C-alpha cells in the first residue's frame, strides 16, 4: 500500500468498509446474533425487524458479503460477528445436507429448506472456501451440492424443483409436482447456477456442474421465463417478470456460456439484457417486476444488472463496460446509506420484542447498508404505484450491494494473457498499476505503473470524443505525448491501446467532460437528469424523504486527500 495524495473521488474499497459496519450492526445480540432482515427508517421511531429470511438467506449473504468487503478494504472490524454468522450458518444444516429455516417464537412458519435460501448458502460456502481453503467448509458444501442434486426432479433433458420448499420427508405436496414449472424456475433453479458454477471451478465438483447444465437447459429450452424477443415473461406464475430473479438468472447463464465457450448462450443473454436496459434508467434504477411491484426497485436487481453486464463485456460486448460504470457510479453508490441524521430514534426499549422487532440503535446499526426499495430520486420508496411504503433496508440488498461493490472493484483492472485492461475509470490499486480518477470533476485519469507490463489498454467513455484524448507518459525524466487521433490507437471499439508500460512510469490521460441532460423514464414517470461525464449531478423532481443526487458537489479542480490504494497480490475472482 502507498500513502500519498489521491483524488477525493469514489473509492469502492472504502465503501466496502462502510458496508462492513452495517453487516456487523444488523446482528441481533438479544437473539443469538441472528441478523435482522429489515429496517424501517421512515417510521417514527425507526425499527429493525426479523422475518423468515433470517436464516440461510440472510446468514449466507452476510458471510459472503463480509468476506468480500474485508478482502477489498483490509478492515478487521466486525470479525467476531462474522464468526457468529459462520457458526450459525453451519447449525442450519440437517442430516440431508440442506439448510433449514428455524422456528421463531413470534411466527408460525414450519422449518423448511427454502430453495431461494439454498442459493445464498452455496454462495457463501463457495466464497468462504475460496478465502480459507477450510476442509470442513468444503465437506459441508459437497454435501449441500449433493443434496441439491438428489432432490431435483430429473427428466431426460432438464432438471427442476417442483416447489419453493423442501421438507425432510420430501416435497410439500403432490399438487406441487403436478404444477411442474409453476414455481418460478428462475428463482429456484436459474439463480443457483452462478454459485454452483463457481464452486465447480474451485473444486471440480461434478455434481455442481451437472446441476448447472440441466438448470441452464431448463431455463433456455423449456421454461418460458424469457420471451422470444428477450423480454421477461410477466405471467404471475413467473413472479410477473420479477427483475431480481430474471437478471440473476441471466447473470448465471452468461457465466455458464463464457465458461463452456457456448456463444449461443451469450447471445441469448445479450438479447434479454438489451431489452432489460430499455426498462431501466441509464443511471441504474430497475423495476421490481412488470406489474404488481413495478415501481419497487431492489438493490439486488441492480447488482445482477452490474454482474451480467460485466460478463457480457468480457465476452465481447464491450459497450457494456460504460453501462456498468454508470450503474456503479450512480444508483449503486447513491443507494448506500451513509448519512442518518434524518432517522428518528428512541431510547425506549419497552416495545422491543426479542426475535421480532427492536427500536434500539437503529441508525448506528444500519450505517453503510443499501436501500431495500428505492425510488429513482429517493432512498425511500413511498410511491403511488405498487404496494406503497415497503422496507427501507433489507439485508439481502446489503449483501448484494456489497457484492456489487466487489464486482466493480475486482473488474476495474483485469489481466488476461499478459494484457492489462483498465475497464472502469475508478480509483483502484493493484499489483500491476494504480488508477487515480479525477472524474467527475476533471476529465483526467492518472495511471501509476507498478511493474513492467507487456500490454496495457484503457477504456475511454464513448462521450469523451476519441480524437480529443491526450496522453502524457513520464518515465525517468523523459516525457512523451500522444493523441487519441493517432492511427491504431483504438481496439475493441472503446479501448485506448497504450502497448508496453514500465515500472515507475506515470501515464496521464485527459479528455473533455460531457455535460448533458437526459429524460429518464421509470414506469411512466419521467425524471430530468443532469450528467457530468458518467455521474448524475442533479435530478428533477427532487426526492422528498432522503433525496438522491441532490448533494453531489462538482468542482473545476478535483479535491485531493491523503489516502491508500490497496494492492493485493492474490485477488479473489468471482
């Protein structure tokens, strides 16, 4: 790590440190460290609540998120809480290898192995094993994957789950079997592919790969989740085109296509992804679904959108690098709760109910979390469409938001076959080079090269005007200048080719900033959006509860601060 003046602009590893605060803070010390699922910040007083997602789903997302955030930031805060989450998670497994929801004294649900929970469980076990190589974790994961394979209904060409929950004695009902694909196959099968594929990559698990094969075949060839034109099936049986499950499934299929070299799967995903973008804003707000919950954006959906876009960009659809950077710079980071002066709290503990609700230390516990349901212009979703006010924070969105930070951070600088690519113009340290971004204040990026690089390329935003790009290279007192208008400067449509780079070299790239206004549409409502480069700096109408994009300050010269850019020799790859 270095200590120097760096631009005081978006640094994802610092945001990960803030997320750690919330992931630790959501643990309920009065209820065995089981995390609260939701926070209602608009209530007076604000409160934290438990629910049926507390177990495999919430613990899995917290274990995954805390490991990734710690890897990014180097922070040690919350280590004891993380260990409690890990210990709790392991107790949820039954002899059949599946993770079960537990009884709660305040609610009447029965213990069951919810299929959505299982996705978060194998996700966390995979990240946990990636980070530690712990044999006990692998043993649990192997048993879990084997169980997921065992309980699947197997036909010659596809496998599927006939219901949303499994119980120790089997599937809940004969009727569920007859309904076949009525339980959402994207939610229960499609989204499982992403963590299962990664587990296969890490361990060679044949069971995991077989599940991926048959679930992908189910989605693409038989399910009807996606229409022929790429749009989402909005039938109620398919959760009315629920964006989180649709986009998470697209992410999974794209990864499987890239892993197997199946270009047809990549093309299948790109068609639906392009359609999905027509339903979203350019800064990253997504619908909740196509009907009942249309206006209720989930941070989870946005992170799926980010992850899918990255896989497509790596697969040759390079235009999506810019799309994803806009999502990261705007709705993802704007959705992270850092200021809580507006939250109304109480010191009265008399209304607390253990295992159900708490009014204690809500603001301190949730700082760093991500919006559960946000509006395009406001952290709080208090809307005239859909169901009205819903949870302001949800722990699934906290875990997803942290993963979104990680996906942006880990893909800012990448290496393939000796070629180094700077894909996002964000602050980032790496063993190859450090990126210092002056955006959105100045159209300027400084690269400080840490080791000799045989080939280096940098993505330049499409609005920059490629002919107006300037390059200044400094090494050992020698200075060389270049222009974007020079022949053979550009590769893959948007990458500035810099060829060899050398340890100790400083490369400064400058370009004009685009200042523009767009009209963004979200479920029939329009928002006049002011841009500076890829950053939204104003939006009309203004939010009324905790407004988005109204406090962003832009200067002619980027402010500087003393700071560190973290370099990691062996980075996780997800």
